[in-house]
């Protein structure tokens, strides 16, 4: 006998899991909600970590930021794994077709030499900065508190790896693999890059994961991406370097999207308490100064005489962004 | 341009895309950037010698994984729309899935966090990238499992508060403590515990039985996430094996440490697998193969080949495993007998096998079932039929290491419960086997911390706030169940007469009759 199960109309016993219903009521929940809320263990742990015996495995005290409910830090993009990979797969398809077009039509050869050299000097060593961004965000994914923020930080870490890989591909499109060695040497030894490398290495030894979030995701990215993937991009596009612009399209789109997520986290955490707001503002002030110092020589290389003006614009926009988030910095 | 890209070999290109990104820090000391790299005693001289077990750049990763996700969620949507849950053989089957969601899925989540940590902590870029990919895969596994099982939760009991239960319910501390143990160790031990023992040695014994069980029993939701995870699992297994070989190749001093971890985690894993064994032999209405057969195929044969492969590095088959060839005839029956007796405190339904099922068990376990288990099970069944369903109302003692109740017997005497005892700082601690005792004695400082559910009940830590254990008529079991969020009469007790059984029959009836 053929059973047609579809014809049965059944009233479910419940609409979602209890921990979701406790937050939102017993109504159908989204995949983001069921895949995110309260899935990190919170209450009972068997053993103290050998690597940090004074704390428990998932411990709220790994940052000085305090939240009554860490799940207040939700992701406005509602990224669970499926939504995240599907969104990125679309973006990578666009990026891939840009790289293909450049390769098929030999567009890289049309980039004026001066612009090409700027790209090689500035964008390629930047892949090491991106790798630092991966490390900071994987630290948060491991030691942060609550899936609402740890989950997107892992996605963010993987995105930084992807950007580093796109930058690598740009080097290989504009030049030979030797360009990667040259860029690495500039990163390790070149005067232009030492302030930035020192800054990035300093971020790698921070312990407070929310401090890393502010220093890396808000400040470093908030100043670097507009500088290189907006202002410098315009310069490339205006000067016949469209091929480079095409290859960095992913980064431009990505930073616009991720900045909205970063802003939502900062806004909620700062609004929670005066202490949080002060701590975040202090971090912004501290890391904004250091990041600007590290960016100054790079801006000089990229924009020459206009460097100060461009950096000034980037800074003004960044400060306006922070003000909107409720920070007086 | 393009020419250069094409000239590069795949391996070389992947190296540029990953390990080329890293550098040795000089403004900050490497020990400070990678503070967990050395405390376990593992010596690594050259991270560049790491062989990438797979070569996936992020763009390719997104592309493949998104394709899999689109397909998976299309199936899950259709499953929900078409009442796919009514396609299972029998709602008894769902006890297995309840055990999976409460005991395994939350651990996928811990695997995600632990691999994020490993993906930050190794000084080598190659292993870090591989660990991060596993970390993101594991959040996928946790979520796809929750999403697939979400539809069952809407219609059946026992699923509804899985995270709360994982942290509290007595038998769930078995898998939970396994992952807590691994994550609280250092990054190298983590790789042996999860990357090697769990993914490489044991995955076949966990996933294959669950997924084939799902296929045999018409559970398309579970089959779909299981299949979809297969290619991820293949990557995880190669990572685990690569990692162990790398440690062994880097320094001869690593051998005794790695051997110790392999011994420990093989035994830890085998103890967790008792739950899988019982699922295979008792919880599936339509059975795939017996636990004993699975053990022989996936462990004795496949695992044997693996240990032969590792013998050239000096790795020996863990000694505790010799006991397994005896245990494989017993553990599933002993575990199910225990759950039947404590069926009042389990978040799934229990039952005694029917005649046909008993015959199947006799045929699969000719040396043991009729001799040791059939008489007891038949007696319990008869008693239940006469209205004397047997529930044990004393709490069992738990093993200090694996946290399973003391229910396993001596390897040389299946009528004698096996106890081992250790003393540490003047206190006595009990373990279930030589394997667990050995683990305890090696790290007593760690295992004395164990949050043993039964001890905690005795200490009064498992009641809701405001409950007064000295009040008249105080019912400790009822109060513990409330604290578990386990709904008495719905989540627990016999399948026969349960709400799951009644609803399943009624809904199926609606589908098959014209009323
Ligand atoms: Fe997994
Ligand atoms: Fe044990």
C-alpha cells in the first residue's frame, strides 16, 4: 500500500527546543536561532584546563567586558554555517569570474607600472596583516563566550584567510611568485612595514578577547579597509588600474558587510553599562593611535603627497562611525 | 600573469596560499604568541615538514560546502513539509536519535571550539589552517544535526532540552566528560583525543552504525546529514592521522607521550562506544548488524591495519584493547540492562526485546546471550507483563574516569562486576576497569575533579533552588528529574504506552486510512 504522508495534518507538540522557547516563546524558530542560542555549554565542567587552571573551560572572565546575556550580541546577518557558506559562495563566484576575465583578456598587462608597483608594495605584504586577523579571530572563536559572538568570529577568521589568499592570487596575477618573497621580505625587514608588523604582533599576545575584537575588527579593519579597498581602489580605477579594482572587489564588499556586524556588537556591548562603554572607548583610543602610526608610511607609499589628506578623511569617517556607536573617542 | 599561476604545482600553490602567510615573530617572542606549544612535552623541530593532508583554499571550500548545504536543506525542508517523520519504521527507533542529539550533537559543538583553539595554538601554519577548517566543519555538524532533528522535536518527546540535559543527566556525563577531558588538555593531546582516536579510530563505529541504522529505519533526515558530513569526515580522518605521524617523525622523545595518549583515548573512546553498542543491538527496530560484528569489521580489521601502519614508528596496540575481544560479547547487553533498570531516569524510552529480537540476539551472540542475558530479560519481560515493571531505585556507583555506572563485568568472569580502586591523597577512587584505573593513576589531579552525577545527587546539588530535601514526602528521584528538565511520564519510562507510541500510531493511521 502506498502511504501518502503528506496528506496528514498534524498539530506539533511544540514548535522549538525549550532553550529557544525560553527566550522567544514557543513559536517556530529560525535556523539561525536553533543553531546559535545557548548551544555553548555554560554550567557544569568536569576538569580545569591544563593550560589555564584558574579558569573553567568556557569562562566569562576572559574579558573585562561584562554582559548579563552574552547572546545579546547577535549577528544581524543571521549567519549560521549554511547561510554563511552560501553567501560567501556567491561572492567567490563573482570574484572568480573577475580573475578569469583578467586572465583571459590579459588585463593585468594593461595596468600602468606605477600603479602595479603600488599594488605590489602595499597590497601584497598586507596578506600577513590578514593572517594576523585570522589569528585574532580564531582566538575569539576558541576562548570567547557565547555562540552568538564566537560563531561569527570563526567565519571572520576564515574570511581573513580568504582575503589573504585573494591577495596572494593578485600577486601571482600581476607578477611571478617572486613577488611573494619580495613582499615577505618587506614585511620582515622593510622600513615601510615595520610599524605595522610590530602592531600586528602586539595584537597577537593580547589575552582579553573583546579587546582583540575592538583592536582588530573595529579599529584595524575600520581604518585599513577604507584606506586600501576604498580610497586606493578609487585611485587604481581612475588611473587605468581597473584590473586591480576587479581583483579586490571581494574585499570592498566584504568590509561593508562585516562592518555592520562589528558595529552591532560594539553598540550592544557599549550600551550595556558605563564600564563597558569606557573600556571600549579606551581601547579604541589606544589602538586608533597605534594603527594610524602603522598606516602612515603605507599611506605615504600609496598616496604620496595626498597621504595626509586621505588618512584624515579615513579617520574622520571612522570617528563618525564610533560616535554613532555611542562611543566618545 | 596567468602563466605564472599555471606553472605552479598544486602543492606549491597551496603552500603560498597557506604557510607562506605566516612568519616568525620578532617584536613579540614566539613563546608568547604560541603559549601552549610546549607544555605537554611534545618536541617539534620543523613545522615546515608538515604535509598538508588536503589542499583546499577558502574559495573552493565555500563552493563545495555551499553546494552540499543547499542540497541538505532542500531535503530537510521537504522532510518537514511531507511529514517525513512518519516514514520511520517505528517510533521506538527515535530513542536512538534522542541519544544522538543529547549525547553527540553538543559535542560536535565542543569539537568546533576545540579545533578553533588548536587552529590558533600550533606554531605551524599548515596544521593551523587544517584545524580551522575542521573547526568550521564541526559547527556545521552541530547545526545540521540540530536542524535535522528539530522536526522530530516538534512531534516527539525527549529532544526538547538537549543542551540543558547534556550538562546534567547522569549517562550524558559519559560523552560530555570525554570532550571536556580533551579540551582541557593541551593542543597536541587534543589532536590525539579527537583528531586521531575519535575521528580516525572510532568514527566508523559511531557514524556508520547511526547512519546505517537511520537508513534501515526510514529516517531520511538523519541519513541526509550523515551523508552530507561524509566528505568532511574524510578530511578530518586524514588530518588526525597526519598529525600523529608528524609528532612521531619530529622527535623520538615524542613516542612515549603519544603512546600514552593513544592508550588513554582508545580506552576512553571504547567506553563511550558502549552506548553505541546498545543502540545497535537494542534500540533499532530494524537492525543493521550486531555490535560485535561492527567491532570486528571496523575495529579489529580496519583498526588492526592502522596499528600495523603505525608500528614502524614504534606505536604498539594499546594493551587495554585485548580485553575488548571478550567485552564485545557482553557490553551492549549489560548497558541495555542498566538503562532498562534506570528507565525512569533516562530521557528516552526503554523496553525488553520481543521473542523475535531475542532470537536475533541469540544468533548474533551464541556464546553469551542465552547463557547470561536471555533468562534475566525474559524474567523482566514477564514481570512487566504482570504489572511488575522493574525499576531500580538505588543509584549506581560511577567510574571516576569514564563515568559509566559500574556495570561491566570482570574480563574472566561475566558474573562478577569489575571494580578497581585507587588511592589519592588519602581518598579512595573507584574505576570500572584496568583501562580506566590506569588513566586515573596517571592524572589523578585531573580525574578527582570529575563532576560525577550520582555523587552530586547525594550531595544535594541536583535539585532546583528552593527544594527542601528534609521536607516530608520528599521524592529525590522526582526532584532530580525536574532539575534535569526531564518530563516524567513523557520523556522517560517504557515505550509501551508512551505518548510517542500513541501519537505515532494515530498519525500513521491518519495517513493510511480514509478517515
Ligand atoms: Fe563532526
Ligand atoms: Fe571507566
